[in-house]
C-alpha cells in the first residue's frame, strides 16, 4: 500500500508550537511622537500669527485690554493668586507628585515628571527671553507692542504640574485629575490675561510647549504600560473641565465688561484658551493610558 503524501501548508501558515503567540507592544514613541509634533506645529503657528502678522498683534492686545477691564478688586485678587505660583510652590507640588509615583512603585514615572516640568519651563524661558522677538508691524496697539511675552511662564509652570499629575496619577483617579487639571490650566492662563500680565497667544504657546515636552517624556522616559491601554483615559472629564473654565470666564466676564468688543472678544478668547488646555490634557491622558498607565 502506498502512503499518501501529506498536504503542504498554505503559504504564510505557521504550525502551532503549543505556546501562546507572543504579543509585541508598540514602542511608546509610536503614539507619542505625533502628539509632540502636533504641539510643536501649534507653537510655530502661534508664533507666526501672534508675533509676525498685524492681525495677530492687534487681536492679542485688544483681547488683553478687554479681559483686563474688570474691577481693580478682582484684578488685585487674581494678581495675589498668581503670585503664589513660585519656584517654591512648584517644587512642593512636584515633590508631592514624586511621592505619589514612589508610593505606586513607579520610580520611572517620578523621573519622567521631573524631566517634564524642568524641560517645559526651561524651554519657555529660552524662547521668551532669547529666541523670540515681537517686531513693530505698525498695528497701532500701544507702547508695549514690541515687548515679547510669549510663551507665558506662569501658564507653563502650572500646566507642567498638571500634566505631571496626569502622568503619575493612578488610572482609577485619572478622570478626577484630568477634570481638575483642565479647569485649573485653562483658568490660570485666562487669569494671566485678565490680570494684564499676558496676551492670549502667550498662554496658548505655554500650553503647547508643555504638551510637547509631556509627549516627548512619554516617548523616551516613561516606558510602556504594565497592563495595556486603559479604557477610561479621562478624555471626557478633561473636556468637561475645559468647558467649565471657559463658561466661568464668559459668564463672569460680561459682568464687568460693557465695551463694544466684549461680545466677540470674551467668548472667543476664553473658548480658545480653554479648548487648547482641555485638548492638551485629553490627548496626554490618552497617551499616558497607552504608554505608562
């Protein structure tokens, strides 16, 4: 009796070896680099529009004047709150986040938080004081037209701590951190404008500088997630926090400003700053859930 030959395996078929297939997780840079690149592109666009176009310079100063039209008592309170943002207070907040990461046994995240905060703030200072200038384009917007204040240092300090908190927070609490962080980030940026310290573009640039550093940290420092991407990254709560910040300023703002530009300037400026803060927190929370839990 002749033995029938066994059929050849189909092309591309590998026989089972009895072991479960090896799951290869993508490198964190796969998701992080596009986020960082988008943030850098946003910084470049903000710099070009705000510093090198007549429209951008005019809108920036007009928005600051309108939002700075509140009562002196309100402005004094905002200035007092903003003065609490110092090297000492930032160091205390960062130390608390390092402690959270250490308690969780995530020492790599503790180092990542330090790199994030230091890198973002150093970049902001170098950009503002050494690399960027505000040319006089004849926009007729006041004697401070050529004084560059972009990016906002106060916004960068607070928002870098916000994203560091997102990075080190346990997944179960991340929805609360993203909600509060988005609201705090947006309100801090808007407060610097209301207090007359910064133009709106300064705030947007500070937010994006921080997001770029946060994404780079997740790509090269934070490592991969221990148990896969989480289903609840905190994106919705981040958007909700941004909406609270915007609505709060819009509703409260109309109580003190009666100028003809108020109905246009206040909602647009508040919405843009709050949206950038919320989208930054949301995108980073999603990234963290994929790369470091």
